[in-house]
């Protein structure tokens, strides 16, 4: 009986949880559209209020001050559930020989390493922008020092934002239910806003992080997933020889 229950659960997960390779183009439209709308809204707010005013108004608001512990927890831990999920998805797909979910999970890892990891860190080092709290401590000036290894001058772009929006994009590519993608996008937005609320990033840092995530996701899709999509990869288990 227990073996039947386990097998039923395995079949349910194997055939109902994952998106299909044939849905790749539609889901890419969703990713690009959502990212584009978010960037337009953010740029409009940036043009209307300004970088410094936005971070000051948000971080000094009564609600943020009263809930700083919660906001800090969201900022510090928001990415880890996605790490667990994608590593578990990769392990499950590898164990049961599901090529497409495995390819998407590996694509997430590539996008994290190349986009949220390498690209963000290189730009941070070259830009040398002071974080808002550091800028306030030294006169309230938005400082761009150029090459710097100091974490206090690694504001641009937001690594947390890039990390979470890469995960959100690949959640849309991996999971069939649209609600999973909506939840992932909301989680990424919450972490991005938490970075502004804690005065660790400006809005422009967050928008740059979203852009890095979008570019990294699209590059990995083009160079990694499209090849496997064209090869007829599906959610059906591969036959063993």
C-alpha cells in the first residue's frame, strides 16, 4: 500500500508539477513582460522622486522602523528557500530521469553563477558606489568611487535583487502552475524592497539588479535551454538501457 502511495505521489509530481519544454516561448514572454513592466514602473518612480529621496522616505518611514527585524529577516533569508527548491528539483529530476526539469534547474544554476554571481560582483567592484547608509554617514552625497573592494561601496547593482529575480524567472520556466511564478515574483520584489528599506541599496541599484537577472536568464535560455528544447526534451522519464 505504501509503495503504491509513493508511486502515485511520484507520478503526480512527475507529470503535474513541471512545465513542458513546448511552453518555453510563452513563459519567456511572461518573464520579459513582467520584467519590462517592473523596470518601467521603477524608472518612472526614479524620475519623479529621485534615488536619494526614495530610499530616505522608505527607510525612515514609521512602518519600516517598527518592523525592521522582519524586514531584515526577509532581506537575509529570502533567497535560501529558492536554493533549496532548485537543488531539490535537480536531485528529483536526476533521480527519475526527467530531462527538461533537470535542464531548467541546471540553467538556474548557470544564471545564478554568471549573472547574480560573476556579473554583479564585477560591476560592484568597478562602480564603487557607496551604499545609502554609508553615504549618509559621510555627508549624504551619492558617491561613486570607482574600483573598490569595500562592501560599503558595493551598492550598484543589488546582488540580492539579481539573485531573487533569476530564481523567479526560472521558477516560471520550471513550474507549471502560474501561481508559483506569481509567488516567486512577489518574493523577489519583497526582498528588493527590503534592501531599499534597510538603506543598503538605491532604487537604481535594484533596477540594475533586475536587468542583470533578465539578461542572465535570457542568455542561459538561448545558449542552454533552447538547444534542449529543440532536441525534443520533455518531462517523460528517459528509458534506461
